[in-house]
C-alpha cells in the first residue's frame, strides 16, 4: 500500500506545484496584488476554477495510477502464489510427471519425444536422474520402454486425446500406470504412478487361484488313486489266499503290498497338499525321516551337487512330528540349495542332539526326552545379502526370476517348524553359502511293539446281508468277493439311486451297508441322510479317502485305501456289536 500512497501524494504535490506556478505567473504578468494573495486569498474566480480542475485532474490521475499499481501488485502476488502452488505440486506429488517435446519426422509424423522437464517423483519412480535425461529422447534414455508406450504417445500427439496405459520399464523392472495428454500441439505430458505392488498382488491372486485349482485336481487324483490302491490291496490278498505259503509268488505279492503302502502315503500327501487332510503327528525317529529323504534327494539333485550326510551313531532323535511335513521341509531346503549352486557344489545334511540344561541347583542327569534335535542343511552356494535374509520368510518374497518361484517355500517351512514347536535359524554370506539350522523338541521314544500283540481276528459271517455301494467297479468287485468269502451275502449298487432301489426291495434283510462317500447321481452323504430320515437305523461303514465323514448315529469310518482284511474285521465287529461308533475309540 505504501507505493499507492506515494503515487497519490506525488499527484497531490504536482497539483500544488501547478497551483503555485499559476499564481506566480499571474503575479509576474499582471502584478495585480501580492503573490501570497494571488496564491491563497485573492485568487481570481476564473483562475480558481482552472486551478481546482488541474488539481483534481492530478488527484484523479494519482488515484487511478495507485489503483493500477495495487491491482498489478495483487496480480503479481497471486501469480507468485499460483507458481508456488504448482511448483510444490510438481515437486512434492508422489506420482511422476514428465513433459516431452514431440519430435516429428520428414512426413510430419511423431517419431520420438524429447524430455523437457521431470519432477522428483519421476526420478524416484524410474531411477532416472533429471540432469541426465533433459534434452534427450525417450528412445535414447529408455531403450527398454515397451513399444506400446511410445505408440500411445504418438496417438496422443496425433489426436490430442488423452490416453491411459500400463507399461513395464526394463531399466527399473517396475510397472507403471501412465496417463498421457497433450497440453498443446508439439508437446506431450505424462503422469506416472507405480503399479508394481498392484501387479504383484494380482500375480499372487492368480497364483492362489492356480494353487486352489491344483489342490482340487490333486484331491480328485487322490480319490481315484485310493480306489486303485484298494483294489490292488484286495486282489493281492485274494491271490495270496489262493497260493500255498511256500509259493515263490507270495514274496512278490508281499512286495506289491509294500509298494501299495508307499503309494498310499503319496495319496495322503496329495490330500494334505489340497488341504483335504490334516497333518498327522506321531512319535517318530528323525533319523529315519532324514535317511528316507536323502535317499530320494540323491536321485532328484543334479550330479554336479555332492550330497554329504552326517548322523552320529549314538544320535537318538525322537520327535512328535508329521513325517510328510518334515520331508517337505528338508526337500524345500534342498531345492533352495540347488538353486544357489547353479554350477554345482556341496550340500551337507547333518543331525545332532543338544541336551537341555538342567534346572538350577539340580545335579541329576537330563532325561532322554529332553533337549532338542537339530537338523542342519548347509550349501556352498552364492549366499544371500543381509537385506535378503531379513525377508526370506515373507510370503511371496523370492529372488528367483519371474515365473520360476512362488516365494512361498521358506514361509511354508517357517509355518511347519513353528507348528511343531521348533525354531529355524539362517546364516548366510555372499559368496560363502548358506546354513539353515532347524531345531525340534525331543520327546520320549515310541514304545516298542509288543511281541505278544494279538493279531486282528476276522470274524466270519453267518449269512448276514451286506449292501455294498461303490461306484468303482474294481473296488466293488473285490469287496463283494472278499465279503462273500467270509460268509456274507452281498447286494451291489454303483450309485445312490441303485442303492435306494436295492434297499427298497431288501430293507428288512440288509443288516449292514458299506457306503462310499463319493458317488455319482446322488452323493453318499445325501443318500445316507435320506435313509436315516426314513428310519433306517442299520450300521453303516463309510469308506472314503477324506478324514471327515458324516457324524451320524451308528456310522463307522474306514479310510481308503484299505485292505480287505480290515474291511472283514470291521464288518465282523460291527455286526457282532463289539465295535464303537465312529468318532469314539474302537
């Protein structure tokens, strides 16, 4: 405001000077009165009007000029504030901003784009420094830019319409959402936001959906495989009963049964993977688990990797654990070690026992069930940085190239070991390999099987009628043959509808039902519920590969795959009322 006041004061001063000059002119020319009289008191009327007009003119001029200056000052202030706002927006916005000049070819078509300005957000998102890229073209600065990014700029330059694209930049290995528009002809402006995290989440969702689909497929495979194994068990037992005990074929059939038992563990692994079966913990010897897994690893790992196994002769590591999950832990660690040794190397797997410290003041020995068993997996690979070690247990974190790893291996290992009450410790240095130590609490050894344990006695039937409901023809046939060999009468049905028809005709005669849960046309669970609703209360043996079965009254569970001797024994106990319903100890 001071400038405006000075202008008004100056205008008033100029008016006063003009007044004084006019009085002086009258005094010098006309000599009519005194100077002071002509200046102030004896001013002629016509001179007074002229002087007032001149004074007013100067004052109006001064006020006008002051207002113009004030308006200009406000405009400059607003312009500075606007520039400051946009400068702060430009410099502090989290997204990246880049202004390009369009480079046209001889045919007046856009062919490249020169960097004119970028903000700090652009530098942070792309890793490109402002001073290194200004004045240079996109093709020069970012040769790895996807063609559709450059083509989108060309479309915006030609049409003037804004476009939004998603692109991947190889230089930073990141994904960006890009909005490009043309502020005026010959220029392109682009706003970038980081879409990498969103893309990772989308990839994780697709991976989870893929794993869900694989789990469903694995569950279906396990169901079919269990039926095949049940048939193999049954026909192998039948063949053994038809051969003399000293037949050379009996030993071969025993090997078939052993192979079938190993295959049944595969189906259990598939069901566990598909989350259709829970983990099963039991007291086991860790040495046996490690020996079995290392035997498999020697066939899986490339010949360039030397596998060393060290287990002290006096090691007695009994743990309460799920053998399959421990094998998964060791396999995952071995696969990680393999990936860390692309040119070959040495993989050391060892076990040792760390005794528990006795309580303070106690001088007694530490019991065999105390202390921890330590599984150590050590490789001579490339090792890890401290930053990588800090994130190895994060779900979906992986250092492998895209498409070669899910980032779930170490997270799953950590979850398994934690669930077993153990701990995992990782040590690694770049170029010096990695050492992973897994500790598990020890427990008392499993009791040795009694030599006087009574064999399972199969109770022979007395002509009771059993309804067998099973959709697999091989399983249905061997169950029918085996039950008839034990003295039972058998009615067969391959689905729920056939079972209903058979039961309608033989309702009073049927004393036991052997029911598969996975039936076509009408599922086993629904069929059984309908039968119970009609008042049919005969006992039912449910056969399924799943650990869950309908918690209905007088229902018993027989897990697939099973041997025919198990079916015969359970059927005999149920019919003689010596068994207990499913869900209670037998």
